[in-house]
């Protein structure tokens, strides 16, 4: 495989791994045990404040439930913001991956221009059928790792397909 192709593939794999690790760490921070504990304590505190202000146990339950609902909504909104931010990063990374794959082909016998880059692009494009962002990133990374071990060439270096002229064997 050409060294320029290898270097670009390695860079794309590295960027994909960084994207996946950043996404997972930010989502895990939202679900950390201390964050859940803080949400529970705030819910209980809101329940106790409602009990003190309104003087009934029912108010305590309503206060707890209201605080719990608001905190859950805030967590979901934060999660959606993280996913939206990483979706943009993923789209940029994916367009670079597809851009490279459109320029290369997997070596096969009798390979001629324009090459077989469409099959490489379609392998990676199947990631779009997956729902979760982290699953899509992992899928593209697996495809890139597979392609890194294949023999790839630039489409621009492929010979043009020259039609052979059939000569007639008739003798007059």
C-alpha cells in the first residue's frame, strides 16, 4: 500500500478513536454515580422544603417528584447537546473518510480506472443505518481497520481501460 494512503488512514483512525473516546467520556460524566447521588439529594431536599412550606406529606412527594422530573429533563437536555455537538464532529470526520475512499481502490486482478472505490464507500456508508452515534463511529472504525490491512492504490494511478480491437481472421 502507498505510504500516503497508510498515513491518511492512520490519521483518520486516530481521529475516530479520539471522537469515540471524547463522546463516551462526556456521556459517562452525566451518568457518574456522584451525579446521580447529587440529583437524588436535590430531589429529597426539594421534598423537605415543600413539606416545611406547605406542611403536608403529599407536598413532600410532589416536591420530590417535581425536582426529580426537572433534573431528569436537564440531564436529557445536556445529553442531547453533547450528542448534537459530536454529531457535527462525526459528520466532518465521515466526509473526510469518504473523501479518501473515493480516491482509492482495493487491488484486484485486472483493476482499471475508475477503480472500485464505490464498494469501499458503500461499506462505510452502511454506518448511517445505525441509530446510536457511538455505534456508527465504531462501525466506521472497524471498516477503516479492515481497509488498513488491504492493498489500496490511488485511482489516479490505475491504467485506463483500453478496448481491444478485434481483428478479423477471414482470409480473402
